């Protein structure tokens, strides 16, 4: 029951954020659903002119290849998370987040590792640049 409430809360939060982003002027760098290693490609859950929402899952103890996050995004952790993040210079950051937590992730190159014995599941809400003309009222 708690997991269902958290998932419902996360989806309501994503919907609210989508509405806010759709109503605000675009400041992104363009559509950002780049080709990435299969381990972190995710599933496109929602997309419009303002945002793309990717669901990304990692198996227990799964590691991703080094990859780029080319633009900032909002991450909503759908499961409790214990993650190791390694930068290209070898800097390692280990962190935990409870399900329902939100982080703003800035562009960077990194690789990740799910340190948990459980699947890791999160949504990445990626803002897009809006068309310079014709984007108001359509």
C-alpha cells in the first residue's frame, strides 16, 4: 500500500511539474533524449513539446557504462536508492535516497552502480526548448 501511495504521489508530482514546465518559457538546450548505452536508455513514458519523461530501471548491482547527461533534469526516485556515481576523473560519490525523493541533476559525464539488492527505478523529467514561434496558445 505504501509503495502504491508513493507511486501515485510521484505521478501526481510529475504531472504537476509537466504543467508548470509546459506553461513556462523554454530555457532548455533542445530535445534531450539522446542515444545512450542500453543500460541507461530507459523507456519513454511521456513526451510533449515541453518535456520528455524517461523511466530508468537498474537491476540489483547493475553498473552503467560511462555516459553523458547532456542537459539538466529532474529525477524522481520511485524506489529506495543506494547508488554509486563515478565521474570521469575517478571521483566517487555514494548516496541513498528514499522512494519519493527528488533531485535536480546537472549535465555531466558519469557511470552509475546500483549498490542495492533490489531493482532501482526512477523517472527523469527532461525539459525541452520550445519552438521560437508558434508555441503560445497551440
